[in-house]
C-alpha cells in the first residue's frame, strides 16, 4: 500500500511539472551589449520683447516672427515675458534672455554695463530707422496749452528705462529749460506690461496732468477712448530705433543664424510683409554699437 501511494505522489509531481508553462531559461551573452546614448536635446533660445505694451500685445506682435525664426534657423526659439524694463535688463545680463528686442536706451545700458551685443535694428513703419516720443495732456485742461505750462504739474512716464516714454521726453524738457525739479511729481506707470496704455489712460482720466509715450502708442487705444480729448503738446526729436541684442556669451554661430534670418525678411514677399507688419516693423537691417551714440549722448546730458 505504501508503495502504491509513493507511485501516485510521483505521478502527480510529473503532472504538475508538465503543466508548468514557464519558458526555459535563456543564456545571455553580455559580450553583445550595445551602448545607447541619451537623446541630445537642442537648447531653448529665449526671445523677449521689452514690455512696453501688455503681454498680450507683445505675444500677438511677435508670435509669427518667432515661428519664422525657428523654422528658418532650425533653433528652438521661445518667447518669454518680463515684468518690467528693469527685469528685462537684469535677465539679459544674467543669461535668462538670449535675444532681446528693446529700445535703444535699454540696449545702450546693456551693452555698456553688461556686454550685450547689438546686431540688428529696425526700420520703423514710417520708413525711418528712428523714432521719437510724444508729450501729451488733456485737451480740455486749459492750464496746459504749451510746453512751458508743464512746470509745477504732475508728470507720468512709462518707465525709468523707457526711451520714447521717458528719456526722449526728459531730454526735450531739459532742452526747453524745464528740469525734473520743476515738476510737482514724476511718476512711472505701475504693473507689468501695458505701460504705454497706462500713461495715456492716466492723463485721459485726469490722474496726471502730463504724460510721455512713444510715437504710435495713442493708436493702440483708438477703439477704447476718444483720442480727440488728448492734446499732443510736443513731439521730441527722433533717435535711433529699436534693435536686437544678444546676451553676453551667446554662441556667435547662433547669433549669426538669427541675424541672417532677420535680415532676409523681404517686404516684397507677401508672407514676410505680413510678419513684419504684425510686429510693427518696416524692415530689419544690420546695426553696430556706433549707431546708438546719439542715445548714449542723451543719457549723459540728462544725467541718467
């Protein structure tokens, strides 16, 4: 009986083993290993538009241009947004902005203090490689009808680093014998972006007596306020226009690829023309630091 039970147990073990569907172990030949290199990701090139207008306007103006640059150069170019003019300068200086599109005042400071490199500039829609500022007041403010009437009044400017919205106006006041000490107050538009609009609205609603903005800024609010209520007291002289600068240390080959792509935009080509007009540019041409000497001279004359 014990022998029969042993045979039955042995048979059950054979059946169990026969039901095991696990594959037979494979022998691995480690001499046939293949090294797999990690994927090399292309670095992102950051592009920033000085926040003179709202971030929405900045995005809408430059999104087509950035898509064009990325497609033409093969670089991964992405637009970033800075909170104010000072942040823009600091981010450019510390390598957080690779390509800066900004006014000549900002780039004059960035080249002298931080080693940024200006490599292209724009022709304005007016056809000039220069632009100016506007000094404005409310038309129904009978106390301010001439530039001399601005003494003792409250002045709102775009930003302490704004060219058309502060520097050019300051220079114009000084040239006409009006110094910063002659104003009851000099204020700068608060908040991130939208500063040109803020200055215009500050004057329009009577919060300030006088404002300074760049040429072309009033038209941005044509569908929001009655522009006939705004008086242009003066137009400043024109100075070198907006330009492109590369951060210190950015690879020369990257800068050259972007420069060539910008210079290749042709107003005679319908697609290129649309890109340029959307960005409020006439054309883009080559530039050198010497082009901005008039702005540097104005900075010295105003004591900034």
